[in-house]
């Protein structure tokens, strides 16, 4: 019963937050800071409604452009990670998102990059344009490098795009790890559970070329997998104190 009540309240909140976000975006369309504002609009009430506590450590905020790489678990990531989006950070999404009522239009007007995965040429053009954004517009890019939702806690192989872009633009990779909340939260409980999120030290791409993509990808994947396991162990053990 509690789950059903939460889903009803979450749906209402989602619609209201989308409408407010659209108003903001219509005033300043395609501003790269719109994503941060929209993320906070979605997360602000959604987390209390869900009964989920998010504890963030070493938040992914840096003054210069970078490529954020995060693990992707479910559609709830919008609420779980929405509150930690750094200023002037946009993401890549499927072109079809543009047609999702309210959210799609907000996503597009927030300055996020829409990729046509069914058209290789247009996809490459979009990636090239995004690389130029990293180089010259003081804007960071957020990637879910697995390319699909994965609640298992065991990272899927990463796609190369984020790492190719980071090397081409000469910007660092910042891994962002979230504990495997889909395995630990229970939305039928008043206190559903806690999600631990941590940004790892940035990985430099200085001096790297296209031939270094596999090594960079493997390094990031290994670091994130290890840290996600550690975060999961802390959740299971109830060790939710700040890890310094």
C-alpha cells in the first residue's frame, strides 16, 4: 500500500517539477546550467516521497570541463543523482527522449545532447559537436558509460564514447559511483534505505591518444567496480558514516 501511495505522489511531483522546469528553460533555453536546476527540482521532493536518503561524499563538482562517468541502475537515477549534478553539466541521451511528454521537452531545452543511435553519421556529428562543447564552452558532459540500465551491482562493459571524447577534448574523467540501491531499498518501508554516492579522483587524459582508449576505459571500469563493491558493503553493514 505504501508503495502505491508513493508512486501516486511521485507521479504528481514529476509532472509539477517538469512544468516548473519547462518554464525555467523557456526563459533561458539551452543554457547548460538548466540540467542542474532540473535535477534539483526532480530530486528535492522525490527523495522524501520515496523515503530514500542519499549520502554524497566528494561531490562531483569541479570548476573546469570534464567527463563524468557514472553507473546507471534505473529510472530512479533521475531522483537519486539529480541533486548532485554539477554546474554547467549536460548529458547524452537517445533522440527518442525528445518525444516523452514533459520530460523530453525539458531534457532537450536543458541543453542536453540527443543522439540518433540509428544513424551512424548523425551520431558521429553529435559526438563531434559535444567534443567541441567540452573544449570551448566550459561545459562538462555526464555519461552513463554502460549504455543501459543495470541494477545488478556488477558493471557491464563500458562503451567507448565517453573516453574517446575525453581524450579528444583533453579533459579528465571523473568517475561517479552509486551504491547498488536497487538491491537494497524497499519502497514498502517508511525508511526505504540509503544510497551512497562518491566521486572518485579524476583520471587525467593529458598526453593520451586514441590508442589509449582501451586502457583508460579499463582503468575507470576497475576503479568504479571496486568502489561500488565497497559502498555496497558499507550499506549492508550499516556503516553510513562519511568515509574519509
